[in-house]
C-alpha cells in the first residue's frame, strides 16, 4: 500500500521539513528494563512525505515471548531469527538524523534504548514525535485514540493489527493525516528532545519488596520492635549498613532511607554528626537507639498487622504537621456514605504553603451535571489571570468543559479583554467557531449544533471533585489507569509531572516510589511517567499490581525555573483506563497564582475500590520541599 494515500497533498508538511523514521516494536512484555523486543519495523519518509526506505525483522529475544495471544509470535516463529545486536547497526542507520515517530512513542523509544544499550551501542535519536500525543492535541471525534481507531477515522487501510511492519505502514498514513489536521488547527507539533541515555540507566534492576505490614507507630521506651515499624539508620555502624537493612527487612520491619514524623525509630551510634536524618529525628521527637540495642531488639520482633488485614481499607488519621517543613499536602475530604460520584468545590487557600482547612464538600450523587453548556468545550482567550480563572470556572458551573488549547473539540470561544491579540484568533475565525464576550457566560444561548456523544463522555470534575473508578468486568478497577496533564504552549519555563506512591502514613515506602523524569518508573513498574510532548505528560498506574501497602498515588506538577503557575495558566487533566482509551474524567485546574508546585490529582483506595480526586492545591516551595514532605530523602 502507499503510505501517502491518506493525504496526497504534501503542502501541510512545508513547515515540518524533516526526515521521519516511523517505528513499531512487538515485545515480550510492557517493562523495557525487563522485557525484550520480538520484532521491529522501520519505514522512513523524506521531507516531502514520500517513502524512502523500509526494514522489518523478527528477533530472537532469548526469553519467553510473553503474550502470544496479542502478537502471535511463538517460540517456533522466532526460532532462528537474528539477535537484536546483529541488526542494531542497520536499524541505527535508518534512525540516524531522523525524527522517530511511533504511536505511544516513549514505549517504542525506551525499548529501543534498552536494546541498543544491551548491544553496547548508542541509540541515534535526537527527537521523537508521538502520534498519540499529537492526536490528543488535535482531538478527532473518535471513541478512543488507538491506532486502529485513528486509521479507520482517517481512511487508512489496516491489514494485520499487531504486525510490526503493517502497523508501521498504517502509522505512516495516520501521521500524514494527523499532520494535515494539526496544520488546519495551527497546532504545534509535540516534538520531544531525546538526550543520550547511558547503559547504567538501562541495566535491569530487581524490584524492591514493599513491607507487608502496617506501621504500628513509634518504638516505646523498653518496648519491643513490631513488624511494620519504620526504621532509619544514620552515621557509621560496626555492622555493614547493607546487612542491618537486610536483617531489619527480613524481620518484617520497614527499613527507610529518610526520617519523617511517621518514623518509628532512628538507629544511630553518634547523633553529634548532625546528619539530616539526625536533625529531623530530633525535631520530630523520633526515638533514637544505638546499633547494639537495635540488634538486641531484632531477636524478638513482635507480629504486626498485614496490609491485607480486615481494616486495610481504613485511612489513618494524619499526624500533626511539622512546623519546620511544609505540611504533608494531602487534602482530605469527608466521604459520603455510599457515593458513586461526588462533586464539590473549595476556595483557594489564602496561604498556599498550608493545606486548606476544609475539603471538597460532597455534592449530589451520580449523574453528569447538566446545564446550557453540557457537551460543549469552551476556550477562553485574554483577560487577567483572575478573570480567565473566573470565566473557566463559570464554564464548568454551566456544565461545559474548559479548554486550554485549540483543538477540533472546541465548540465555543470566549474573548476577554486583550484576547483579540491572541495568535490563535485568526485561525479560530477561519474555522468559523462561535466567539462570545464575557457577558455570554451570564446566560449563554447556544445556537450551534450540540457536540457529539463522544465529546460529552468525559465527566467534568470541579476542583476537589471525587469520582469512583469504574469496575472492570465487575471484579475490580480497570487494570492500568492514567492521569494526563496538559497546558498551553509557552516558553517561560518547563513543567515536570511527578508521582508519589504513598502508604497509610502519607509517606513513600522508599525513595524509588518518587517517580519523575530522572526515574520514570518505580521498582515494581506499577507507576510510570510517560512524556510525549512539551505540553503533555502522563502518569500510568497499574491498580491491580500495586502492593497492599500503597494507599494512594499523588500526581503533581512542578515548575523548573522562576515563573509560577499564575504565569503559566491553567493545567488540564484527563483520566481514563489506558493511554489510548477515551478520557472518562477531566478537570481544569487554574486557581494557582504564586505557586511553583501543584497537586493535580490523587488516586486512593476506598475499601476494595479506588477513587480519583481532582485536587488543584498549590505551594510556593519547589519540588525538593514537596518530595521531602512525602519522606523522599533528598540531599541538602
């Protein structure tokens, strides 16, 4: 088939005169540091969109091929195929100097990076483009954003799904059609820089085992150690530090790398060293024992309460916040008796360094809010920051969704003072979108056709709103859940989305449960950060395989630089079951002014189920202080 059949006119490529390398891999699993590539295909396009090359091969992974029912690649089919290291140079030659393109590009990029690292070679990719991220910006009227769905929408034939070469040929047609739509909407391409990655970062790492027991509290004078107690060690020890940690963990203790107000005891032979752990222990009143006492207590560790016990669904009451550090930013809401879905609002706190005094107020039970703007997506241009915030808040009150970027899903545009100077207005005029002034939001009259059902599917949550995550086949929550944050294109600063996996004490079990750009997944691979656009990042959470000790996953955003979120503007979050699935929940969070970090959403256990809350709580301090407040050990 011709890869240019979806869009024979290459005029929309004139602003993107680059060479493209379209890639698809089939893999033995979903974790790049552990699983292997089974087949790979590359199709290259010139700057004019014409195909210039094609390569595909099966590969011998040296391991079990994994889900054969998905990719159809059995051991028999792969027997005799080359090793990746035998074809790496040929693949590298096709990628060199080109923009890598894939659907969910970070997945393919990370697998290739690991395979190249195992072969002792550099992955020659400087930039990548994700067609999934691009179509989130374009927002076509489809049920989801899977490659097959987009191919059907754009009229690209698909012969064999999950065949690497056919998927790559289909991807070429989807790319051309998506570029055409992006040009029509004047949507900037979400190109991502790909810095060189070194081999040690891609070495397989054994997952750490979370403690199986709940924290029973602090060690009492003369009392025993109890399984689940959080124990930290600082300073010089006669027994090797690694041996102390292993012995404590084997006894059922939760051996921590940092000290917080939830620490049960600190093991230290000399507090005069003034280490950060010792200073924090003194400030928090954490009991301190020496190494000899700890080893003696290890001989009689009492049984603890399992995370999977009958009260595992309960939530521990928060301990008083430390005056020396920011309070653990975990706004709590009173829970209605048996809600399926609640909505509510809370005013922005006067002091953003302190959690709000109250929480989101429970609202009416399940059912999508109805109003004159139900099913409509409204883009607000211009105005001061408070005026724009008020306008977007009013849109949500009227049942609509507040947009922050121009896309095919925008149905109306509100132009406030200064909005006529927005660079998007000429394109909005050319698209003949209805434009209104601020007075329209008082009592909007809608004359244009209602948005289609697909666009009204995502429920709009206000700040503080809570929703139950739907069950899958009546058994439990959907396997992998995502929270995607996006913001308007700007050049003032970079924004990093991060995640914290927290226990019942609102603390990380170990530092690796802080997921960020430098460490994009936690040890078990249950929480991952996906970055496939300069204005979009996604946190993916496997709710089924999260350990019982994980009570909550907090998704936050932090500004890298001096600007504040008041300078950046609104952040939009969407959430749904999987990266390509249709969003089921959306919220626009834009009450921030001087804050540099913001809690966007939290996914937390409620009995046997899971819930999602749109938080929107900001803090003036940076990411380091936020991480420390959750127990991450960050050097001063």
